[in-house]
C-alpha cells in the first residue's frame, strides 16, 4: 500500500491511476458516471486498488459551464490535485511530489517539497485587497439586554473587516503569541465566540506555525480540560463572555474551572482574554488582555515557512460514536482541498456573499467559514447566534439583509425550523440565494424538500455534502447545475475523489463507504498514531475506512445509510438507520426520528424508534400504527419498528447530531452504562427518555 506520484508527470509512475489514463479524452464527467463506484465482495479483494474493470459508462451529463473551464480530472486524481494546488495556493517553493502514501503505516502525504504559509499571500491574508470579508452579524446581541433589543437587532451597525485589516490583525495577534512564548509546532487552544477575533487567532497560529485546537465555546469545563490536556496546550485564548441567542455565556469562568486541576494548571502558562462584553471581572489575575496586547504590536509579522505536511490545526470529532479523536490536518493538502471545494461544490463566484452558519468549533466552520472562503478572497459571514433567536426567521432575515448567495447549515437546524410556520421563511426576500448547503447528518427527503421548496423557492441547488472531521472537505456531493439531485442522496464523488463501497459479507445489505486518497485527509490522531492507522487504514488495507454505510443505486448514485456501528440486523437482514428514519418522516407529522436496534428474542434484533412529533401534532391511539404503516409503505415489513417511543427531545452532540449509541443502550435497558456523555448537549433529554422508557416497559 505504498505509492507515490511525481508532479512533473502525472501519467507515471503510479499504476494505481491507470484507469484514468486509459480514457484520455477530455472528459471530466467520468467521476460522475459510476466508474469508481464499485462493490467488492470480500474484504481481502477489497484491498485491491481501484481498477478499470468496473467502468460503466453512463451518458454524458450536462454540467454547469463554469466547471468546464476550471475542473478537469481526466489525468487522474494526482494530476488533478497537483494542478489545483498550483492554481489555488500560493507557494514559496513548488512541490516535487504530488502524493506519497504508505497506508500500512498510516502515512498520507501530499505536495512534498512544497513550502507555504496558510495565512499568507493569496492563501488567507491578501494584503492589499480591500474586499470586505468578515461580517459578524450580531454585535447587536451585545445590546440585546438593553430596553430596545428588537430595534438594535435590526439597526445595529454591522462590523465588516477588510482583507487588509484582517492581515494587520492577524499579524498583531501573531506577535502577541510570540511574546507569550508560542513557537512553531506548539498547540494553542481556542475557546472563543464567533467574532473576527477567532479568525484572527486561527490565522495568527497558522502564521507562526503553531497548531490551533478550536474547542466549541459551548463545551463544559470537563470537556475543555480533557481537550487541553490531550492536545498539550500551553496557551488558551478565550473571551470574557460569549453572547449567543441573547444569553451571555461565561467563557473565562469555564476556562478557570477547566484549569482548576493540577495537571491542567501546570500545563497552561498563559490565558489570553478577548473582552467581548467587557463584563466586570472578566479578566483574572495574570491574564493577558488580548485586544490591549494586540494594540501594542506591529501590524506585520513575518510568516513562518512551513513544509506542506507540517500541521495546520488539530480538531476533535463530534463524539457521536464514542470518545472524540483529536485529528491533525496538514497545511497544504487541507488548504488546497478547502479552497477548491469551496469554489466548486458551493459554486462560489467572485463577488458572491457566502454564509456558512456553522461554528468554527466544527470542521465545517474551519473549511467553509475560514480557510476555504478566505483562500478564495470571498466575502464570508460569521454567525454568532442561534437559528431561533429572536425567532425562527433569523437566517432568512440575514439572507435578505446581506444578499447571501450561498447558505450552508445542518440538517438538525433545518428540521428544527421546519417545525415552525413557513411564514418565518417566506416573509423575507431570498432571491439572492443560489445554493443551499447541508452537512453533518443525513438530510432526510422530507427536510430536503422543505429546504428546496420553501427556503429555495424550488430553484436553488441543494448541496447535501457528505464528509467528516477526518476528511476535511466533502467526499460526496451533488454537483451544482446538474439538475439531477435526488432528495436524500449524497450523489457522487467530488473531482479527484475515488470512493468505494466495500463489503465483508456478500449477503450483507449494508455496505461500507471507503475513500481511496485525497489531500485533505487527516494525517494522524494527536498522540495516538496507532489508533489512527488501525481505525482508518487497518480495516480495508489501502483504503481509508469512513465508518459509514452506503449504497449505490441503479443510476450509480450514492446514499449514506448511517453509521456502520448503528446497523440493525433483523432476522439476518441488515438495515441502515437513515432509511427507516426517513420513512418515519414521510408520515408528515414527524419532526425528527432516531432508530436503533435492541435485543429481540425471535428476530435477534428488533427495531426501536424514537420519534419527535411536529408542533401541534397530537398523539392518538392510531399514531403508532400510522407510523408503522409509513415504514411498511416505503421500505417493507422487515423495517417496521417493534417499539415506537414518542419523545419531546433526542440526545444530541454539541454539533447537533443524534447520539444513537445512547438510545441503543436505553432501548436495551442498560441505563447505567451510557458511555462517554461529555459531548452531549442536552443531558436532560436522556433522563426524560429513560423515564418514559421505564414507563413503557
Ligand atoms: P465521532 O467520530 O467522534 O463519533 P462524528 O462522526 O459525528 O463523531 P464528525 O466528523 O463531526 O464527527 O461527523 C462525521 C459524520 O457525520 C460522518 O461519518 C457521517 O456519519 C455524518 N455525516 C456527515 N455529513 C453527512 C451527510 N451529508 N449525510 C449523512 N451523514 C453525514
Ligand atoms: Mg466520526
């Protein structure tokens, strides 16, 4: 599983890429036509690299003309990514080798020999460009507590940051970090609200070669402590308070609680505090006042020269399946893919206003609030609030106010907003919108349709992108302008991505999604390379194993069926959770559903469904039967839930994902053994579900 390809000649020496070379007509549609989509029947056979034998040719699709000009992967993935890296990234020194993989040892490397800095030149800090880029939307919330809060929300001035100001602020913050003793390779923990300072801090780390570890500023002291310790952060950057949804969140206090343990207090030498609200007592003895310290610094800091493979940042996964993993991303591979995908997957065109409302605490925020948009010189929007504050029209009011062209959120937010009247959406002008993005969980067809019809007036592209903290950028997504989107399907691989669906067992209905190679793949788990190698590269040698199930339909399009860990085995038939959940949503009265397996005397495993009804929906004697009928209609008798528990809430990670592993334990009566719950955002939901479960049984 070791190979390399050189930059000078993409058609040598890797035999792995030959299938692409054999079809050398200029056709970049091949990735769409199913050639790489293969089912392999045994796990050892699966280890073989992609071959040309399964090439099924579908008729040409009409692509958006823009892509004809910019993307062409007919030379194979290495050639494609090599070209893209040279086109989108500013290098101090060109790379000599596009990629080198030795996956047996968990070595993934791209653009070897290249030297760059992610905060520099056209990468993220174009110095002389005055396009406004960062528009935090709710400095107004600071005033939300004042008498006239509604008025402030509408009228408060919006802070815009130009690229030249961004550059100056990044340099100043970088100088502050240097003064605090931060050196190249040191990890810096960012526990900050969504204001321009978190962007300055990320890029300042990048500028001096330090590795940022952003922790979502909603995590508890315990979660923060374990992440500081695991990453070995000597410096923490935080704020006195955050303001979210009209509430103040005492960040500095939480940092103090996190540091109040021997290990952590000894490790962290410096706490830098951004005065966000200016609350009295917001800074503690020994703290550095970030804004004051920056004011004293020179607005220039010489960038550190970094080799391609040197780390840019580390980031913890959401913790849906267990203990979060601290994944480390490289500088060049990550930057290249973030820049290219931001442009191509979301159809970013110069001059557009791009809004990804994810928090920077998640990979989506890293790639599509910060690094991707800034690398493309885009106007990017920072969203500090929640979608339901002051009411469920918040996003769409923003769309109208800023003329947003691309809007990107999560299925959990969409399902939450769907519960309320469409009026919250339709009263705002959304004519600027072209692309509506989603990622993080399956976007069920019902939610897809609402997003498409109500938010997008039936005319915008819905881009349901499938990816992970590990992959850094989407692996699968529909292509803008192709008009062949299927609600609920992740559709097809992005250019230069080679996915495979592999299977241990021919009889199994649930197939595993794997990816061959891509530049923005995480390079290691911080402090545990062995876990990285075995988890991701040890399952199907030569392939990165995603942990998700997928199926390919008759047109060659891919559907994510849910996590492999969540697969339910009913009388020997294996089923993914996503399709049963979507079937429940088709009932019309269901806002959200989570399905798990539980021990069943006869069938081995039974299907247990937790269901949240839409606002105003009443539970009647027929509700359970109607829900079962909905599943029988769309999938069949085998998938019909044995138990349906109507619940007001579901346990979710702080990134908004349903934690099925907890629901599985409850369904199996294992209340005391719920596993790692530190990433849970709503523990009270678990208690309520356990009480109801006990009442049912
Ligand atoms: P952990 O790895 O700690 O268990 P996590 O997998 O939830 O947590 P993330 O990296 O934030 O952490 O999420 C990636 C996962 O989210 C994917 O593996 C997949 O299960 C799910 N996912 C992301 N996007 C989509 C999508 N568009 N459709 C379906 N599932 C998705
Ligand atoms: Mg995961």
